[in-house]
């Protein structure tokens, strides 16, 4: 009897042990994924706030294999610039982060000395291949119209940002010394306040501030990043240790990014309104970047020109003594993005070779003709929706017609004739010339470009109000 009791006791203990092991096997573990975003940086909207608010990443998270009993918690952390995202990634509190081109390069370089992990560029958020996006603004009452006018003046910029990189490159391109400006580091919020209060002479910033501050009525842009002839872009980096351990989660994020881009393009007006609601950046400003024919092209593929630009960014920082050698080619890794494209049955190589944006199209309700050249067209955001027009003169004529009918227009858009970038109509300089049956108006972002065109065409440089008067008088 004693022996039987021992056997039964042993069987009981074995059963309890098995039950415990089974419970341990079925126990749910939690993995927290830290994602650093810049909500107010419109370039990164589809890499952050859109994914977060529409819960797109949750749709693609893995649920089988090693993830079967894993709860994945997404820890979204919002910042106003890139360097704090790098700090969070270095501290292993963030695993994925979105930021501008110069901060991206600094991120990769900083991780070179990290014994635990490196970082890698895994996707692009949005880009302008010609460099528009960053810019320098002055107070609207200022007498400064070009960057060279700011010699010896106080120019604030968030140090370490993409805009800072733009300023450094512009100085190197001109052969200007490091003390050409009185450069001071100010965040977008501080720089905005100080410019409005005329405590500084100019402020350089990244997307969307060079458009946002003029839109808000107290600033004027005098330099656009397109003048550096170098691409500007924002991208996404990930810690290599996290990506290698959890590649399926990285792919899930990238699939969400692809879906976020498609969501914006499907209904850009609604997307601009929603992003404005989520970020506090006015919808009209969001639209100038992400709407059709917008300043930015939403495309996650890692294009050779952008990798080359990152290498040039590194050279600029090296020349300034801010970093040493950094292998950009090794840092860029589209492996995970290719997997995301494959799982969505999309052609990665075809998209990588495509540099086109989605463009304005439709029929002009004022001049009664279709849009032939999107980069010569115009748009009005009216209470009835966004209306498209075939030219600057047709857009201004349509605007006058809407106003005469008692309808309100939130904003009007045109395109700079030299650089092809979208601009606010009321911020443009126009070259006015007469022609049979009416007037011709050619819009420009920069005064110097308008003056050069006027000299060639015997035209006259006029501002927005006079442009409207000329259209009204010219029919």
C-alpha cells in the first residue's frame, strides 16, 4: 500500500508539472514596439500619424508562429524634430523612427559606435527630388528678399535638422564662411514666435514651416531648398537588432506605410482635413505638400538618388567637422520593404524606377477646357470642394467669379514657373504681360525669378492684388 501511494504521488506531481509547463507555453507575453514620429512634420504624416490614427499597422501585425501568444503593444512617441528620435532609439526605447535626411544620416552615423545595434534606413516617407520643402522665411514687412541679404543677420534654425543641413549646403555652395550669418539654434515653435515678434531676422525650417508661417500671414519665403539642387526627403530607420529579431513586425509597419500613402491619394482633401485635425497643421498647408501635384511625392522606395543625396549630406557634415566617415550604401537596406511589396503583390522595382507624382487633372470650369499641363494649372479650395483650372489667369478669373457669387474660397494654389513647385497664389510674384483677348500672368515664388522673367518678356512684376485687378480688367 505504501508503494502504491508513492506511485500515485509521483503521477500527481508529474501531472501538475505538465499542467504548469502547458500553462507556461500558453502564457501570453507582451512586446512593446516603440515608434518615433513627427506629427507636425507633414513629410512624415503617412509614416506616423496616419498609420496610428487609422490603426493600419494593427491590421498587418503577425499572429502566428512565435507571435501566436504574443501581445504586441505599439508605443507611439511624437517629437517635433529628428534628433530626439535618435536619442530614443539609442536608448532602445524606440525601435523605428521617422525623420529628415540630415537627421537620418546623423542617426546612422551615431549608431556606428553603438555596441548593441546599428540602425538602417528601411524606407522613404516622402521626397522632393529637386529639394523643395525646407526653406527660409522672413517677416512679411522685411526688406530681405534673398539669402545673401541676411549677411551678418540673425538666422535661427533647429540645429541638427534637415533645414540646418540646407543652410550649411547653401553656404558651402556660395563659398560663404561659417560666420556669414549669425546662426542660432531655435526649435520651430521658438523660431516662429521670435520671427512673429521680430526678435530675429529670419528663420529656416523644415516641412511645413516655410509654407505654414506665410499661410498664417506674418512671414514671407525668400529661399527654398530647391535652390540647393539637392533632394530633400524624410525616411524611416530601424534598429538592426530589433529588425533582425522581429522582421515580420518591421514588414507590418511598412505595409501600413504603403496603405497610408494610398489612403491619402484616394481622397487628398479628406486626408488633409483629417491630418489637420490630428496635428494642428492647417489643412490647406497639408494639401500643398501631399495633395495632387504637391510639393512632396509619397513613395517609400529607396531610390538611388536619395542614397546619393545622403552621402552628400554626410560630406557636408564632414566638411563642417560634425562627423567622420559613414558608409551610406551599407546603411540603406530595402530588404524589408521589398518583402512588404511582395506580400501586397506590388512591384517594388517598378515603383523604385518611377519618379512621378500623382497629378492634378480634370476640366477647367472657368475657361472651359481640360487640364493639359498640371504644373501650369491652379486650384481653389472652395466651400463646394477643390476646383481645378488650366492656368494662372483662368484660376484668378475663376476666383473672382466665385467671390462675385458670394462664395468663400479658403485658399488658391498655383505653380512657380521656373521650379514647378506648388505655391500659395496670394504669396506669389506675378509677371504681367498683355496678349490678344486678355492678359497673361506667370507666377513665381521668388522675387528675383519674377524680375528676371519680366526683363526677358518686357513684362511687369505685380503682387496678388494687382494680378486679380488685371484679370478683372482684361476679361
